[in-house]
C-alpha cells in the first residue's frame, strides 16, 4: 500500500505511536469525509489526499457544482434513457454540463454531426435546461 510509504503518513504514525492506530484513525477520517460529501461523487483517492494533506481537492464552488450536477443527473438520465443513440445522449450530457458551467444554455454546433442529429441534441438540451435549471 503506497500510503504507508508517504512521509506525511509516517509523521502522523509516529505522533500516534502506533502505525495500526494511525491507519485506523486515517481510515475513519476518510470515511467521515466520504459520508459528508457523498453527493459530490468525489473519487476515493481524492479523499485520501484530502485527509493526508488537510487541503480539499476542489474549491468550494467546484464542490457545489459537483453537488448540483449529481442532484440533476438522475432527472436528466430519465429523459436520456429514452434516446437510443448513445452519441446523442452523450453530447446532450456534455453540453448540459458546459451550460451549467457557463451559466447559460450552450447549444451544440458540432460539424461532425448531421443536421437532424444537431436538431435532436439541441431540442433535448432546451427541454432539460428549461425544465431543470430555470
């Protein structure tokens, strides 16, 4: 396990006086952060680094964005599960995330797609944007 070779963890283990106790406390701290930020879908490796360094891997605004996107994703998935073309549903998801990040609706203008595909993507984007964002 690479965490056991980390200098910061070694300092923590020395302060505890017992590596097993240090690992147990470290694991508890990681689990506590995971439950606190479960709705943000943060990878476990980021939590490990967060506990080890004491610095959040994301800014507060980025955490809010991740929390918002996770709350909306199930609602959006309900609409997109009816779309058979995976490329179209992926583009809708991509452009919806861009729209949220830009704070205004960003329509797809991909030259590689046909006009009917573009129309379908943009109609779905408008439906999702005006139903779930407004």
